[in-house]
DNA sequence: AATACAATTAAACGGTTGCTTAATTATAGG
DNA sequence: CCTATAATTAAGCAACCGTTTAATTGTATT
C-alpha cells in the first residue's frame, strides 16, 4: 500500500492516511452515501431516454407522437417508458386510444440542466 | 398519429399539436439541446465509478488505495480511471511509484448531490 | 544492472442492454 | 360483432460493458 501522503507532524493537513485501516474503514463508511445512486444515472445513460424525458419536460405527449418525433418504433419507445415508469420518473393518463405521458419528477430537469452546464464549459 | 390534444379555438393552451409536421420539427430541433448529454450520465451509471468519484471528492487518492478501499483489482480500477480521465472528470499527478488522482470538475459533486436529493424524497 | 512495486494495457470471457419482429391487450368506430 | 388503431408484452439477437488474467511500462531501491 501507499505510504502516508502527509509528512509526520503535518497534522494541519486535512487528508487522512488511506493506508491506515482506520481511514480505510472510514472511507468505506462514507461510500454508503452514494449507494444505489448509479441506478438513477443508469436510467439517464441512454440517449433515447434523455430525449424522451426532455421532450416530456416541454409538453405532454402520447407514445405514438414520441415515436414519431424520435423516428423510432413504437415497441422501442414503450420499452423505455416502462423503465421510466418503474423509476417513477414519468406518469401517464389514458385518453381514448392514446396514452399520454408527462414528467412525474422535476429533479430530472435539474439533473439535465446541470449536465448541460458541464458541457457548456467548453468541454 | 394522434389527434390534436387542443380543441379548435383553444389557442390559449400552451401545448402544441404534435401531429402537425411543424410541431414535430420544432420538437426535433429542441432535442439538439440534450444531444450527447447521456454520455456524461453513462459515466456515472456504473456504481464503481460513482464510488470512485465520491471518494475523490473527499480526498486525493492513489490507485492502489482506491482498489483497497473498494476491494477491487488494480486493473479494474485503472480501467475506470482511464474512462474518467478521458471525460476530463479526474486529474492525476505522479509521485514516485504512485499516481494520485483527484477530481478535475466540481460539477460532478453537484450531480451526485442532486441525485441524492432525488432519493431523499422518499422514493 | 537487477529486483520489486505501482500502474497501465491487451485479450478474452460472461452478463447486460436495447432494438426488432411477432403476438396480445385495450379502446374506438363502422 | 368485426375491423382498425394505440399500446404493451414477449422472445430472440446483436452490440456493448465490466471484470479477470496475463503481459508490459515506469519508477525507485539495492
């Protein structure tokens, strides 16, 4: 393992020695803060799903219209909507033959905006 | 395609008719706003990577320490760091035999916080 | 030089994922 | 009751992804 990054006596330094078992365990405990977080990001990791979510942030749409705008097959879109539904990111209402979807959670818009800001900084 | 969701004459309604080619094209144009965004989310979609990024938000660490804390093989960790490097999310400096990594972008912390807030709301 | 350790890279394998085609359910209209 | 349209579901397939093992590079030590 690595040696201490802090010189002996340099206790003003905020960093811990990762080679010490105590610090290692402390860091492991902190990891619980982000447990399961990647699951949400996994939903957003597909281009089609971010497009669907962004469309729904603009207006309510039925499945066939989403498919039309995205130029995709209906089953493919339905497949993604099912996943978004399972994660409580979208809600739906039936109106005759159509089923209209809309956002169920505004956090998503915030995540998308933040990601946009990331790219906006010349990356 | 779907019929208009707005009754004729109800032009106070903010929603557009998605079945009209003009609206369809307008929506398609808006999609450019989120083009490529999922790529960033894809990086965060892996649990190991979110854990690495969160660890690095706490303190600078070398590869073998990350591997130790996460209880993973060195090549596996290195593999992920390579991807994070390619996306300019982490930076590194060599110090002797070790290579120390740290966050290169604070946006990531914001994204993680926002995702945490999402789950904090009883979902 | 030679050895040891940290890190990276490459190849290969197993699991996951997203799309397609086909079949099924649901609702509206003739 | 039958047909047509919207949507969902299921099965199958190709592509992608993360890990492992093994080999290679780089740096420090003796």
